[in-house]
């Protein structure tokens, strides 16, 4: 035998030839010969792909060798499910993926997976961006390597499937589909997994349909740390509203039978279940893992004897499905086929340019017309609850509320959800009366778990809804930010634009809130969002812009499937006055639904100069957003009385910054003051400084005012670390002290 076969394969062939494979009489009972052969073929294909990946890595042609060895019993789980059941997979699910591929004629899983192993741009799922298991045609969204991060979005998808039925919305997946999500025993301990399982149980306890099949593939190890014996059963078997099933992953017949029972329970009852699948982990955690550093050789060898492929192969021989010679030939033929396919896959093109890599971050999608605007009769009935306020200037929170009402009529697939958003109408009343107008299936109170809220948004979006998730306060998003960074924002990237999850995440944030503050309700840092490729962050400072920007956010999510963070400045929600009590200077007329939207990234421009004086070129431009823009308007009014003429830019779009549009608005005004209410380190002002300098090197005279690098304390002390109107006035006077202010 001259082929460069992996040592395991050489030993396996020897075991077949010398009849040293002893079948366990209790295993594989109940499978037909054809069923056993098909599952065995999927198991072996997955194993040989794992081995081929290691051979490729040794040649520098493959890059990531975490494999499925020992977990191949999950092929039987795939056989128990339908092609139309979305599957959110654990990274040891190679056999599941291959078995599912057999449900779709024409699939080429060996070639597809090897292209992924070799990071070829021909890879049909990620386009060469990562080794992932995924396929649009097979209903397998690509998985990431973040521990348990796929569970919240899987739960969200399960919720969304039945919500489609209740609302009569055509979804991505059919009404009778169930969701499968697999994960390891070590992952089960992660707070993300615990939160997702808890969310599923919480919903089921309230009789909310949630067809979710969790599959815990228990190999007893978390990299090098053993899982306590019996821990998974002890911790998950008695969870309320979660039906528990268990199977031995070595026994394909038992696994298939139990998986079918579990799937039938979930499909018929529309309730969550857990399949606890015992497995072993062979060949270490990944290619670079040296198991002997933390496990004894005796234990490693003992587990090699529990190899599920040895068990199913022994049964094949015992039944006489194939003779030893036929079986050996079949194994060698498959190994050679995979080797040939690997040679082709490793020669296929790779991503070479930044443009190629980034093309899938936020791909430009074909124009998708917006639904028709609501008619006057519909709007008249819709706003009857607030008819005494119609036609009058209103504060930001009120205009956001009206905008949501109009958007909910226009976009029938819009769903709003979060903590306290339903009957209470949100902490600040932004979602008041929506549940009365649109019902409890479109305005939904969630449990207090931001990971579940954001996972629900991803699941709803993948099912075809337009989710509007609310995070109650900016500080609360940080314990769940991976659902944005690692899952929602990467979905298009790792699927080459095939999967998407357009959504709007409304977040109340920033500082200056009076009477109810401290850092946890006055968080003035949104730097986390500035670091994530592909997302959009919009921030209004006034009610009119709030209405226009929220419509723009929904349009981006609907048409371009963008992930939009809509940052709402808490302190300006109810602000009515600008310069003096009772002046109503910060109230705005409501822009009607047919009002044209601003171009994305286009700042709002305001000129403030002395009254009754001829118009003059602005001496200085202040660039700001949110509360900083409000303070700048106050400062500019006072400075105008002293003879200064200032231009003010309200950025509105914070991510990505459109430096060209900002520079165009600055025109020939070279003196620029940036007022940034966030911290000096890591704030938007740093990017503005750099971007403007690069746009016109040496032209702009740039200065900035920022908050201190501090958390926000409670009470009046907060204003000691935040920019103030007086600081802006003094800084402008200092910068213009050499100019004629008249």
C-alpha cells in the first residue's frame, strides 16, 4: 500500500483485514441494511475528511483541523430530521452535514468541505473566509467558533417559525419546521447556552410555541478539562418544560430512534427538547493539541476502542452487508476519492485582495421597493389615541413613538421586542400604544436577558421578519455584545452574502440624564460598535431627525439587510426647551411618512450668527452629535450675541463616518472644533481628527472637547466629567481670539 494514508486509516484497514473488529451485540439493532450502510458512509466520509485535513495542513494547504472524530453518530440525528429543518451546528458536525447533504440530490459535500478546509474562494458557503459548516440549500447557517453563541439565535429562529404562522407571514422555513442546535458538554456550562436554554423553557412555560431541539454532544471534555461524570444529565434532565432524551452516539440505531422520537415530540408539540448524545473525542481537541499533556495514554487508548466507526463497521461485517474484501475496497476507494478531491480543492483560487475579502461584509443588494405608505384614513384611526397632540411640535420620544406606529403599518413584518416594551410602553414611553394597535404578537415583552433579545432578533430576521429589538440601556448591551459582533455582524461575511439578518437594534444611551443616572443608565461609550465591520450606527439629536433616521434604519434593514444600531440619547427624549424654560426650542414638527430621507452619512448643517447682521462666512465649525450637538446649539446662540458666526454639523450617522460628506459640508471653513460627549480615549473624535487630516492634510485647524476618561457617577458629579456649554463657549473664544468677532 503506497498511498500516504493517515496512520489511523492504515490501522483501520488492518482491523478489517484481520477480523479484529468485534461487534457489540446490543448496537445497531433495528436499522435496515441500507440505513446502516448510508449512515456508515456518512460517518466514514467525515472521518476521512478529518484525516485529509491533517495531511493537507502538514503540506501547508489547510489551516484549521478541529474535527468531528468520535462524534460521527450525529449522522443519525441528521437522518431523523428534514431538509427544511434549520440546523445550527456544533463544529464537530461533519457527519451530520454529510448525511443531510444526501437529502438534496446533486450535493457535493466532500468537495465543498475540502474547499472550505483549504480556504478557497470557490468555497460555496464562506467564499474562502473561514472553515465553517454551512449551506443555504441545506438550511445550515454557518457556525462560528465562539462558545455556544449559536444557541440564542437558534432559539430566536424557533420562536420566529411559529410566529410566522400566527401572523400569516411567509417565512424562510415552513410552518412545520423545527430547529436543531448542537453543542458540546463544555459549551453547556457557558452562560450563553444556559441563557438560551432558559429562554426556551421560559417561553414554553407560558405556552409560547417554540419548536427547538437542543443536541448536547457529550464527549466528557472541554479541551483539556474533564466534564464531571453525570453532570450534563444532572443539570439538564430536569429543566422545567424541557423534555429530555438520551442516546449512545456509538449506537446508530438507538441514536436514530431516539432522535426521531425527540424530533416528533418537538414537531408535534411545538415545545423544546434536549437530546443528550454520548460521544467520545478522538485525536485531541484540534490538530495542534497534544492530548498526552493532560490525559494518560491508557485513557486515550481506551477511548479509541469506543470509536463509533469501529462499532458500525463491525456490525456491517457481522451482518454480511459487505465482505471484508468489499469493505476494505470501499474504504480505500473513498479515501482515494477524497485524496483526489483534496488535490483539486487545494489548487483552487484563494482570496487575494482586501476588496475580495470585504465584499461580503455588507454587500450591495438589488433595490427592493418599500411597502406602500399608510393612507390618511388608516393613519387617522391609528393616531386617534394622540389626536390632541397631532399638528403640534413634540419632543424626541413622542416623535419616535409616532414613527414606530407609521412603520408598523407600512412594514407588516416588523416586530418590536425587549424588556417592558409592551403594556408599559418602555421605560421612556417610546413604544406606548403599540401593543394596543398591533397586538401581542408584534410587540413583545422578553425576559431580562440581552443575549436572548439579540438572538431573537437574528432568528426573526433569518425567518423573514424585520426585527426592531430594544436594549433598555446602553450599559446593558455589553454582556451580550457577541451576539452583535460574533453572530449578527458576521453572518453575511461567513456566508458570502447568502445568509443575512437585517435588523434594527434600538438602544437608549449616552449621558446627561438627570434624576436617574450613574454609569449603568448614563453610559457614554459606544466604542464597541465602532469596531465592528459592516454595521451602521445612527444617532439623532432632535425629534425630526429621530423620525427620519429611524425610517432610514428600517429601510436599510429591509432593502440592504443591514444591521443598524439606533442610538437614542436618553437625556433628549423629553427635552422641550433650548435656551430658556418654556421656549420650546427643541420641539419639532413630525415629518410625514413621505418626507424624503437624508443621504446616509450626510450631516445636518446649521448656521448661527448675530441677529440683524449681514450673512458672513462661518468663522468656525463645530462638529458634534447627540447631547453634544444640543449643547453646541446653546453655546452658539450665546456666542452669536457676542458677534460670532458659527457653523454646526450634526453628524447623525456615527458609523461609518462619511468623511467626504463631512468635508463637503465644511466647505472652506478650516477652523474646526469637535465636541464629543464620549471619552477622550476611544471616542469618535479620534476618527474625525484622523479622517479630516487625511482628507485635506494641513488644511484644518482641529481641536476637540471630550468627556474625561471616567465612568459616569451619580448626581451632579456627572457633569464634572462631561463636556458643558461653558466649555464650548470658552474653547471657541480661545480659538477665535485672534480674529475680528464683529
